[in-house]
C-alpha cells in the first residue's frame, strides 16, 4: 500500500563556520510506493534537533501546545475557541 508517513531522518550537516560536521535529526514525511519502498520524501523538515532526545523533547512540547490557547497570527493575541 502506498502513502505518506512521518519518519526520522539523520543528516550530516557541513558548514564552513562549523569546526566539524554535525549530525542533525529531522522529522520529514516519506512516501512509500506500492512495494513498501521509500520512493521520495519532503525536502523541508518539520522538526530539527541535535539528538534523538532533543527531538523527543521538542515533540512533547509541541503536543503540550495543543492544550494551550491558540494565538491569532494577525494580532498576536490569544484566541478563545
């Protein structure tokens, strides 16, 4: 069965201002073809962290945000549902 799902990607990040390459952990959407093989993924990660623990912490904080008041993008004010 083909379809999209979220997966953790590991990426080695090189930059001229870094003393050495760093490993980043990213959550991206991956597409699986009819054979269950990955045939593509999004180029822009949804979440980036420097370790799996940091990634888990960030995701937990994102879940906690669902229980807090929303913020109106135009005004920056909290919105009552």
